[in-house]
C-alpha cells in the first residue's frame, strides 16, 4: 500500500494544489475585478518566467538544452545515485536487500510520477 502512495502522491501534487487554490478562491468571496487582477497577475508572472527561461544571446545550444532539461537530468542522477548506493548496501549487508530494493523502487517511482504526472495533468487541464 505504501508503494502505491509513493507513486500517487507525487503525481497528484499538482491537481491537489489546484483544487485547494480553487476552493480558497471560491470561499474567499472574490469579485470580478479581483479575478481580472488575478488573471493579469498570472499573465505577468508567466511572461516574467518565460523571460527568465529564455536563454541569453550567444549561449551555446547544448547549454540551453541542458538548462531546459535540468529537471530530468537531476531526477535521473538521483535514480542512478540511489541505484549505486543500493547495490553497495545489497552487496555489503545481505539482510538489508528487501529494504533497499523497496526503497529504490519507491524513490524511482516517486520521481517518475512527479515529473510525468504533473505534465499529464497540465496537458489534460489545457495549460
């Protein structure tokens, strides 16, 4: 059961945050003017983030590509680090094998669920 939770909770982080945000807006008594200001603020925020993500002029293409894929590179590196440390523990301490394998599967599943669960949710939502 805990393995299922470690896969579902990271994947559901974005939808849960979205539901909490919409419930606070609903019960907060937001007026139309406030909603328009909020939409404009979100639009300004998205434009500012896009400007921050835009690579500087003259930057090498591979540097820009690496920067854009950093989330995936970091998650992959953590998975590899967990695999190497888990292999070391399994070889050096045989009684830890079930715990190490279970923890390794939980970590890799959580990273995968977070990365792809968020993307799938935003694709379904239409953002």
